[in-house]
C-alpha cells in the first residue's frame, strides 16, 4: 500500500503537467484533467495490469478514455509510466506531435482508443468487455481474464449513446467492466444541474449495474471502490466519483478557482487564475513545470517492478496453458495477429437470382462455421438484414453465456456500431454488424471513428434503395450511399482510402464482396445489399472468376467490339443495364456494361487500368438508385446519369421502378438521347 502523501503528490504532479500543457499550447481543457488526476493515479500506480515491455500483450487490462478533451490527464499519467517524455508533453496540440488535442489510438504508448465525440469511448469499453468474455469462453481464463476500465464524464453520461452502453452492459452482466464517472458538476458552458436533474445512480442500478458513490479525490475511497468492483462477479460496476473541477487552481491573490465553468475549456490564465500560483499551490516549480517529482518517479518505478513480477507470473500460467492446449495457443496467436482467415470462397454455392442480402446470408453461414473468432451483431433486424444466416449456425450472447457468437444489440444502431468497434480495438475478434442502409444515418459518428482508428469492422447494410417499396421514404435510402462513399474518398493518416464501400451487383459478386471485406484488415468495410431479388449477371464462362474482377473496384461485365457507349452502375442497377443493353443492341448500338461496386477501389488502380475500363472521351451512361453524384465522377463530361433526386415513395418496388425510370426502356431512351 503506497503512502497517502506520496499518492496525493503524484496526483498533484499530474495536475501540474496537465495545466502546464494547456497553458503552453494556449489551447485545451485543464479543469477536468485536474479533477480526475486522483483516480487515474490510483488506477495506473496500483491497479491497472499491463506489460510495459510488451504493450500488445493480449491478457492486459484495457483503459478506455471517453472524454478525449481530458487528454492532458492521460498523457501526464502515461508520462509518469514512461510512455511519453516531458518534451513530448510540451508539444501538446502542435503539428506532428504525438500528443494531439484528443488522444489517438496508439497501443504502444498505452492509448487504447481515439476519443473525442463524447459517449463513444465508454461504449468501446463495453465492446472490449464483450470481446474479452467471448475469448475467455473459447480460450480459458488462464489467458483471458482481464479487466476493462472506462472513464466517462458528465457530457458522456448525457449523450444518448450512454443509454445503449448502459442497457447492454447491464443486460449482459459484464462483470469485467469497471467504469469511473467523473462527476464534477461542471460542463463547458454550464453547471450540470442546469441541464440534467436525473438520478444517475438509480438509472444505472435499473440497468443492472453495481453502483458505488465516492469522493473521487480521496485515495482511500478510490482504492476501496476499485477493490469492491474487482470482486463483483455478476454485474458491471459504475464508480461515481464526485470530483472537483480545476482542483488546486488559485488566483494570484490565492483566491479559489475550483468548481468554475471557466476552467473547463481554456488555459487557467485565460480563466482568470494564476498558472504560476496554481503550480506553487500544487507543490511544483513555476519556472520548471514540466518535471516529474522525485517521490513520484519512485512511486512509478516501484509500480514498474510490481508489474514485472505480475507479468512473469501471468506468462508462466500462459506457458503451462499453451503446453496443455497447443491448439488453443495456435488459435490465439492467429486471432490476435489480425490476419484474414482462410476461406474457400470458390466453394460457396449461391442460389441463382436472389437478393444480395440473401447471398450475404449464405456467406455468413459459411463464416459462422469456419471463422471461430467472428462476432456478428444486428440492431433487432437479424431476420430481415439476413445476419440470421450467421445466427442460425450459433446462438446469441446472454448473461453468463458467451459461448455463442451473435450479439443482439436491440434497436440501437450507434451503440451497436461503437460496441463492435470496441470488440475490434480489444483484438482477437472480427466484428460485423447489420441494419437497414437508411439507418446508417444513426451510425455515421461511429463510421468516422472506425475509419480514423483503422478498425476493420464489417458494416452490413441491406434494403439499399427505394426498392424497399411499401415502407416508403422513411425507410428508403437515397442520399446515404453518397454520404458513405465520401469515406472512400477521404484518406486516413496512412494515405489510404479510409473505408472500403462495396455494392455488389448479384449473388456471386456478393461472395466476392465478402471476400474483399474479410481480406480488408486495415479499414472498415461497408456492404450495401438489396432487399429485392436481382437477376444474375450474364457469364461468359465462369461467373465467379469474372466477378473476382470486382477486386479492382470496377470491371467489364460484357461488351461489344468498338462500343458506342458505356453503361455503368453498381448493385441492382447493373442488371437493369443488361436488360436495357438488349434493347440497344437490337437497335444496332454497341455497348460495354461496367459494374462498379467500389469507386474507391477503382480509383486506387493504375491509370492504365482505369483507362482500359473507362477510356477518356467515352460516352458513358450511369444508372444509380441514389443521388446522381454517386456516378458523376465516373461518367465525366461526355456522359449523363439517371439517378434519384428526391425522396422515395410508398408503393411496391416494381411500380416504383416503372414510375421512377429504373427500367430497360428508360435506359434505352436515355442512351439514345445521349448518343443523339
């Protein structure tokens, strides 16, 4: 047990570093970091189990920070742990620094998630806790017995996503999840009481959580709460820590600047406090604020030695386990490698002329039996988005039983997406989730974060166009494809397309799309699938081999020599082009038909390949069930696009095809007009 005075000194050291980082950058959020310093200090110096020499150790505890604006607190405690230098802290929020304004995932430096949009971070922790339970059920508690910690603030509690995270964690009884709620009663522009009068403790208790309320700045109370939470065997635990915003902040006249809204989101000096007097008040040297106090350095050196002993013991247990279970050891190594599983894609037999959601179900059935570390989720639509192709070969998670591989998320698209990202961040699992494409609107914040963190979650979106039919415009996606395809154009920090977006044209192309999705271990993938049946595309010889050309994003389905016009589409519109081409050919017009499941992939190919598919200066007609902008960049100045420029209508899909011009006859008319 560490001396209380030393523990308080370490927390003050974190406060000094955090406030000084913000002051030097003239930008950031010091107050919350100063209030939360006691909890992170106790956690990192006494409870969190990890291997300083092997940050990617599978059995480590995880710490997920939700309020990313409290990054100075995280960087400071990680500096005490040896993960950041004091020089790096001084580059906070500067170009090229490793200490950006909001933390970005960097496991080697102890940062488990990118955080910023409030509420998402602790939902990743829920996903990681589910992944840990799932892996424990398969590999054993000898190697998968970690604790998942989350840190959340008043803002995250208010974000609606906390409802999904709280409900799901309680329902599943995630006793390996401990969340600290930093309840300091101060927000960026108001006090909490001005906007929120709910009883947070009762809310979480109603969801099935264990709730402990403490003074969040008291070392002994924090210790006691963490020990109690670690001992819980049936529920997740919420520790409500009542903390002091801007703890230790004073003015030049020694007046108190604690519990003030002004210290939340600006340097202390801008809030009217004195940074020099605050540093003095906390036991530091205002002339040299970026320093680790000797007794604090000793505290964290002691913890490093303790971790060495703990890790040696854990690795010894792992070695005994690996010798007794070499098959499981090999699986764990493969699963945590992040490499794509090997699947005999050629052997997958698809029923002809089906909806691509049905073709996806066929593939999912194969994956359920061949990919043991895959988890599939659905937002209460498994029998409609056809993720039940996977579910039929396994069973859903329930409290106390994670032997299945399906996650029924309930009606909570954003929570589901973030939880799947959390599973992926934990490592060792492949996560996929499904819903209707129109509800991707609810998931957009998660898609962006998955793309930013380069997490290979598979997003399965069905009912991809106005052909949802009678449900009407509330359920008929029009602008969604354009929105999602922007992530194909947006580059990640490595300079790659930040998302792979695939809209397959028939059942066999769906198999290929799933192949691409499973082999994409670097970014998220979107699969956009039809509700209605689609006529298979014509095959010259082997349809699968021909559909494999989708790996280049766009390919020629069939063509006449010296074509007069190129017909271009993705998804179900390609088969409509095939029907239209028959009318054009009967009229003596020579055509080339191109399927473009992924413009992003296509634009990543060589200029020569792109030119071979869409030669410069060609007359090109594009057909899209979404906004015309989906294809305008491909069609170019010599072409035209027939798309949907309004919301859909309620009617049977074949009636809508006729009324909205998605017919062979209209393809014929539009192309004739283009050529004229």
